[in-house]
C-alpha cells in the first residue's frame, strides 16, 4: 500500500534510481495504490543517461512494496523497499532488463486489464516471478 509522495526504487536499467509517486494513473479518486497498479512518477535521482530526464512525469508499474502482501494460501511476502518499473507516456518500457523478482500478483492484475495487455508483454514474459 503506497500513498502520494512515497519514494520508490527503480528496478530496471532505464537510468533512473529514485522516483516519487505523484498520483494513481487509473482511478484519480483513489489515494492508495498496491502491487500491479499504474502510477504517475517524477524522477528524483538519475544516472547519466540521455534516455530519461529528471523532473519529467513518467508512468510507473508497482512490482514490490514494503507492506505485507498476503496470498490466499496464507503466505506473506514483503520487500525491503518499494519497487517500480518505468514506462513512457505511451507505455513503452524504457529499460531492457529487470533487476530482482516480480510478484505474480503483478502479472495477474495486468492480465485482468485487457486494455494494457499489449503494452506489458515483456513484463508478462519475465520468468523470475516469485512462487
């Protein structure tokens, strides 16, 4: 569960390191977001790359949170930091590699949204989902 203003760690090789959550992308009235939700982010810390620019607004996909995620079978999963992937406004993945694991709840939420399935094919095909 994340709120507006939360600092997030970027887990791809797009060149960004830290981002700040601005708002929920799909439902503007909802103040909290969770795993698999789309958010608008502003980059706060970047590496020296020409692909991305600091303080511009990008779309982020949340792939891990510090808050406990409880599954139906009773297992609980928690990350050490809040993690996000960066996309352009046209939902083009800005990185070419993903670092670490992605929860399978992310994949399930993407597959439920028919509108976004084509944009996130690379994320769905990623093999390192936690079991």
